C-alpha cells in the first residue's frame, strides 16, 4: 500500500506542476499579446502622416495599459539609474557634489 500512496502523491505533484506551468504559459502569452497590442498602437500613431509632433502624453492616455506598463518599467529601471548615479559620483568635483546635496535637501 505505501508504494501506491507514494505513486499517487507523485502523480498529484506532477499534475500540480503541469497546471502551474500551463498557467504561467497562459500568463506569458497574455502579456505578450498585450505588449503586441500596445506596440501596434504606438507604431500606428508614429506612422500617421497627419501627426506633426509626437505627444507622449497622448500615447499614454489613449493606449490601453501603456501608462501602467510605463510606470512599472520606470520603477524597475530605478535601481539601474541609482547605480549609474553612484558610479558617476566619484568623477564629480566638490562643488558639483555640494550642489547635488543642496538639491536633495531642498526636496
């Protein structure tokens, strides 16, 4: 009997893993589809001959999900920006560093 119970346990785990994998694949496919739709909307706007000046705010407001994606992207990119700033601090003069400190204090 214990062998049968162990085999059933493995089957249950296998089914659970398959279901989770399927769910993750569906989520990825939905995300890709959403990104494709947003990209198409942006490219349609950019290729419109009547548009003389690109209006980012218009794109963000009128492309479903783009503003949320952009905000999320900016937040994840924040760490990279922080690292770039840290690396560049060593090459700045004392006056430049003091100016940056004043800007930070004023916020």
